[in-house]
């Protein structure tokens, strides 16, 4: 039986956490032509492709303004700077996320106020937000984690009640829809004052280097973000604000224009792969598949499982030993990281998730044979 399993694996494409090569192979002629076109134009910075990409992404998101920048972390920084927050101001965000969300808050000498998450969605727990609001609270940063939206209707009501800004961290959920109680749909990142995203290569919409963007329907904020991203300039050599240098280069914009046309297809392929995983894993004791929610679709940046009474780390090590990549997102809560240490409150859900979650390969090129092999190996480990 073991021989047959490994023989099956040898006939498969190698399993990747994210198979960018297979995705890019389908687009290679178009990508090559477009990259060569940019190279020949020599407009490597602020070329026409950047403006066209901003316009096309704005149309896709149905938002007035998209401002491209160098990466997703810069996008968060530009958002905070544009809101005019002052040192010591408090910004509420989730304890269960990648460090960049809290990192920028701290970098700008603001105070990150971490809250726990919902055990099913992994997104910010709306019920605890008002408990940590003080006179110094100025903003909330929900993170649409793993490809699914936070409860934005309730969150926006809290923000309006307390006169707070909302910056949506959409780095993992670009293309997801938030679904209002009325049935109206709105793209993740376009509901708060500012949305931010990353085009890191492994994202659902990824370039071949670094890249990011901000979205807003506020004309004044859009103008301010553009100025800050360009050294605070209103026009060349006239600097009205303290700014930074953060821009998306023309080649990356050209690549993103091509891939944006496929974003909904990519989402459908990821969702189909998730359904296959769900079906194959549904009867395995100790493995809990992702929960779907009524107020958001799921674009599955990651397919994250929870374990119950299973040696999670032993399972991961076994899977890696048979060439199945998997990762833990995230192994340590932010409040236990040295720069953000906070022992004043408990975060039971985040702590439990850090000890129980792990992510399986998830990308547009997964096939049934690969997924079947992955799940069979999970079953084999659990039967040992």
C-alpha cells in the first residue's frame, strides 16, 4: 500500500504551497510580450501601465480611487499617515494576523490595541471591540484573513458611533465580496475609509516582485495618499507634506493588468479546490475544515484547518517528509511577540488557534490527484 501511494505521488506534478510557475506558464506569451513592451519603452517608473492598472482595478472594485504603491506594508503606512493620526493615538486591530498590521501602527508611534478573534472565521471579534475603545482610540483595522471578510456592517456601525476611522487590511481577500443583510454585495476593501492590499507574488492577485495598493471613495484622502506616496509633493519639487517614496514599478503594473483579468477565475478555481478538500476531509476525526459564513464569500488565499486532539506538529512534520508543504499561519500571537507584548488581557481564541491551525497547499493549479494524495497522507498519519 505504501509503495502504491508513493508510486502515485511520482506520477504527479510536485506539490507546491503556491504553484506560481504553473499559473504563469499559461500566461507566459502574453506576459513576455508585455514585459518586453515596457522594457522597450524605458518608462520603468510611473509608466502608463501604472495608471491603466489603477483605473482597471478601480473599475473592478467599483471604487473611485486606487493608488498603487510599493508593497502591502507601505499601503498600511500610507493609510495611517493620510488619516493624520498622532503619536499615542490608539488603533484597534486583531491579535491573529501577520505582523505588518501591527508593525506599521507601532512604527508611526501609535499604539496597537489587540483584540481576540472569532474561533470560526479567524477574523476580528466584533463583540469585544467596544470594550477596548478609549478617548485615545482613533481607528480600527479589520483584517480580512485567509480570504473571507470581517463583519463589516457591525464594525462600521461601531466606528460611526465612536467617530473612528476604518482601514481594511485586504491583503488576503482581494476579490472577496461582503454581503449585506439586504443582499447587496460590496468588494472587500471598499467599505471603510481606506482599503489596502498587497500584490506579493503568492497573493490571489500577485505580481513578480513587490507591489501594493490603497482604495478609497474619499477624494481628499485619495489626493493626500498620492502626495504622501510621492515625497509629499503636490507637484514636482513642491512638497506640502512629509512623505515617503512608495511606488509600483511599470513592469509589475503591466503584469498585474494581465492577471487582473483572471482574478475572478482564480477565485473560482481556489473555491473549487476548497470544496474538494472539504469533501475529502469531512469524515476525518480531529480535522476541522474552514467555516463558510453568510456575509462573505471566500476567495481562499489560504485553506486553513484546525486540529482537535491531534498532534498538529507531528502531522506537519510527517506531511513535509512525504513532500507535502504546509505552514502554520500563525504560530505566535502578536501579543506574545517582543515589540507588541501585552499581558494585560487574555486572548484565549488566538492562543488556541496558534496551537491548532495549519494550512494545506492552496492555489489555482491544484488538481484532484494532488489533493487526494494530500488527504490520504493525512489519513495515514492519523491511523499510525
